[in-house]
C-alpha cells in the first residue's frame, strides 16, 4: 500500500465521523496527519530494494566514508616504508652579499674588507641508511594496512546490518499502520451496527457512545502509527546518508520460514570468516609486527653518503681586483729582482730558483687584466667545484637510556592485548550466535501460534458481531448488554492478536538480522549464503 493510498483511506475514515464530533478537533487531526505528507520527490529508486539501500549507504553514509579514507592513508604508510630503502637526496643553494667594512667579533677585529663581496654556493648530498627499523617497517606497515582494511570491512558489515534493521523497521511501521487501518474500519463497522440497534431501540444509547469511543481510539492509533512510520523513514534515510525529500516506497523481501540451520554449523561459519573477528586477527598481526619492529632497534646500522658542492666569490668592485692584481705583479717583480741580485752576487745559480727569461714586467698586460676581470665574473653560477666526498659509517647502538627496552615492552603488551581482544571477540561471537539462533527458533514457534490466534480471534469477532446484530443472547449470558460487551471484547481480542502477530513476525525478521550480524554472513531461507 502506497502512502497516498493510506492517506486516502485515512481521510475517508475521518469523513465518516458523525456530526456529533467537534469540527475543530477533526480539523486538528486532519492537519496533524496531512502535515507529514511529503511535498517533493526524493531521488531514490522507487520501490527501494534492500540491495539498493545497502548500495546507497555504502556510497553516502558520512561515518563510513570517513572511515574508508583511512585506507588511502595506510597505502601511503606502506609506500613510505618501501621508500626507506631508497637513498635520501638533499639539495641546497645559497646566495650572499658582504658589504665593505671592518669585521669584528666582540672586542676583536678580525678583518678589514675594502670592497663588497657577492657569493653563492650549492651542495647536493646523497645518503643511504640500512638498519633494523627499515627492514621491519615494511612488514609492519603492510600488517597495519591489512588491519585498516579489515576494520573498514567490519564497519561496512555493521552499516549493512543497521540499514537492514532500519529497513525492516520501516516495513514494520507500514504494517502497523495497515493493522490500525483495519481496526479503524472494523470500529466503523461496529459503530454502524450499534447505531442501527440504538436507533431501533434494541440497544441503550450508552452502547453507541462506547462504540464511538472505540472508534476514536483507533483514530488516535492511526495518527501515532503514521507519525511513527515517518520517523522510521527518516532514521532509515539518515543511515543511508541521504535526506528524505519525498514518498519512500520499499519492496517487501522478507518471508517467515522455518530455520534450517544447526547451531554448530552457524557457529563454525561465524568463527571462520566473521568480519569483526577478521579485523581482530588483523589487529593482532599488526601488533606482532610492531613488536618485531621495536626489537630491531638493537640491530647495527649502515650509512653510506656522498656529496657534490661548489662556490663562487665575486668582488663588487672590479677596480679593486685589478689594483690587487697589479700590486701582486709588482711585488712578484721586486721579489724576482732581489733573488736575481743575490744570485748574481754569489756567482752561481741558487738551487730551486728558476728565473727563466728574467723577471718580466711589473705592469699587467691587457690579457692579464682581462683574465683578472673574467675570474672575478663568477657570481652566481660559475661555481668552483669542491672535491667529491664519500663516507661509510657503521653504528652499533649500545645503550640509549632504556628507551629501546621501554618501546619493546610497550609493543609486547599491545600484542598481548590484541590477542586477548581477539579471544574476547571469539567468545562474544559464540555467545551472540547462540542467543540469536535460540531467539529466531523461538520467534518461529511464536509466529505459528500467533497466526492461529489471529484466525480464532477473527472467527470469534464474526460470531459476536452476528449475535449482536441479531440481538441474540450471548454464549454465556450474565447481564443486560452482555452481547455488546462480548462484541467489544472480541474486537479487543482480535486487535491484540493482530498486534501480537505483527510483533512476532518482526521479532522473527529482527532475529534473522541479528543472526546474520552474529554469524557475519547473509543468510538465505534455503541455507547459508549471500543475499
């Protein structure tokens, strides 16, 4: 039954209310009901199947999508662990300027610089390190990624279980509304019979008032059921992760069937592949990997490094460099002449002194001046390269203030905790499977009994209505008006039987959902398997 059909039936039921009812109350009731009718269409498949609801939840539930982001982070953790086997490369560049003046440090004069200086430098370093942490970091990161993925899978299964329960809650609310609709229709029919007998004088007027009260109670039940249905729809769409903006129609995919599994096989299936148990086992593996990584700090480490570098140094005053070069040339010329004079005075060549063709000229040639200017034109990229360097270092950690021992003890404790948590999860699953299985078997038996109760209560109501309309004596006469009381009692008995049957049916469906959650699998009526 669609929402529009339910509202038309509800409005028709209110339209049949007697003129004795207050118009203001009727208008308020209609406004309450009609005010919850959605006014816009929701972009959701109609009818919405359970499989489609689960797909939409996987794609739109904010909490699940937030957890799913952790997988990409763990992927990068693994890449980073593999990257520890690659060499580290560092490049640096420097540009500087020093103004002319006197350089001092505290009260000491270090140097006097007559010209400004531009400088630049570069360095490129390459290093590679191998230690115990880099060896075991990969396995630890991979185990942590598996734990993250297993945790996300478990959360997805939990989300699907919650959406399934919410889906059934909407169906239950719809069925409750249908039950109250039938009860209101029966109340209207009983009222018509009572009013006919009151009009003919065969029944007291108080019986008509009581029949109107019963009809009013059914109307209140309708209003509450309609509001309850809307609330359940909102809660379902909240779990799916989409707003409810229109009429929501669901497909009925749940049947009551006799459970065909044994407790032993369901427990075995749960312990084999329950998502939460797999997540706990993955966390245990990740904790053990952390222990190995922590203990690897006792291993020696090998570090290889090499580097390239260069620098430039350029004066901002070219004339200063030329002057300095000219002074150097004159100083060399004067020194050469002194040694030449000494050698000539001794009359023999001095060992190690090679004056060649003479001392030359104290003045710089044009070529020499150009060379001086060219050598000063180095900033910023005409680098003078430094010699290549290479080093290899082996370090053995001997004592680090008990930090390694503390980290190893912490990792070992976390590993034992993860093992206990996995065992606790196994015990929880065994208990949950047993409870859910027993509840489902009991619910199946209750459904069969409640079906019979509804049938018997319906037969009793038909008989009581027939006797009352014909004015016959009750089956067990007690006092005047007993036939009317019998009619009311039969109606109440059928209403109770219908509600109990509805409760039993959805207790069965909820028990099946809880059994699926406990076993970690979707269970089909014919056996175990995915829906």
